[in-house]
C-alpha cells in the first residue's frame, strides 16, 4: 500500500462515479481508490450482485442505488458494514479492510477512530465522519509520490469535491502530515 493518501468529500453518487472514472483513466487502480458512503437504501442485493465477499465482521449485503452497478462496482473489496456509533455503510477499496478490522471497536471512537488510524488528523476525521453520516461520500486515493498527489487533487477539484486533504498514512508523525483545503 502506498505511503500517502488524498481524501475528499462528494455530495452525490454521480459525482463520485465521475471522479472514480477519471482516476481510473489517469492510471490509478481499483486497489488505490477507496469510497465510504452511508447505506441509505437498505436493500440486500449489492454484495450478491457484485460477487464480492465482505471481510469477516462486515454485514453481508446492502444497497446503494445506481452507484453499485456502475463505475464504483469496479473498486476492490466492496461490502457492507456497520460501524459502532455511526451506522450502516458501504465501503470499497483499502478503507474496507481498515473499517472492518480490529481498528473499529467501541474503544476507537467508531469511524473517527478508524480515520485517525488511517492517518487523518483527528479534527478532519471528525468532520469527515459528520459529513459521511450526513449522506456524503468520502473518497480517498493512495499515492506513491507528489506527482500522483497533484493528479488526484486536480481530479477532485475538477469535479468540485470538498474538504480535499492530503496526509501520510498511519505511522506518520502528526507534525509531518500535510492537510490542505481548497
């Protein structure tokens, strides 16, 4: 996994799908891109239709409207999960493993704790949790170098993403993380 990640918030499934399509066309792989969004639909067809196996501890199946069958269906490791204190979510990509693993216990503070473990400063993690719980979608892209960080930020900006931030992953001293907002 890469050492750095770029995060943003988007307001709609279409906006998220357009960003993922641009990232894919820019050379990023399904394993580089993560998405986290609330399971607002509550249907039971997603995991079955996508032929995915949600990691152990995750719920088996949920739906998220048109997002599932299209571009975001390309992402790796898609599944449903319940985050303590936050509710039901759909997650895809590297964030799925993090959120379904031991990092998300009652002691970690739910989604905020998991995001802090992902390398996001606590203040931004709390803001992201509030926005995702409010119906927005969190996207992240793991990057290997500054050129990739720049490409991701440009794609996010092109599609009017909000709360764009860049940070090293877990293990990077907080003083070394770089967080920027457009």
